[in-house]
C-alpha cells in the first residue's frame, strides 16, 4: 500500500512518440523502483519491514500479510535531486553519479 509519510513525486520527462503520421508528445515521468524506497510498518512508521537480512518475518511472513502490514514511502523532488542525482528540465534528463 502507498505510504503517507513522503508524497510521491515523479520528475516530469516528456517524450515524443512518432509514426508515419507524425509525432505526439507524451507527458511521462521518472519513477524509481522499490529497491530505492523505504518500506515501513503502517502501525509504527519507525519500524522497517525490510532488514539487512531480508523481510521482517513478523510483519511479512507472506506476501498478503506483508501488504496489509507495510507501506511503501514516496520519493520527494528533493530526494530525486539531492539523494539520487536525478534532474529533469523540459525534455532533458540529467543523472549525477
């Protein structure tokens, strides 16, 4: 389930889709996968559902229970920029490593 601690932001990145009739702009955005997100207990947001050894066996004994007990946090614009070095401007994407 979606968490409520950090609102989800997708850096905008319009792209062009072209065919024999011409090109159309599609308003798309960048999205980081789950490996870059924080999974936390819905009962106590200070408790992580993932540990260094994998999923917490109490909160996540199986997928259905884990989905009920845990939320995935959003990634803010500031985190995209300052944490991951991901910037967009118009139709330009810049990745700082």
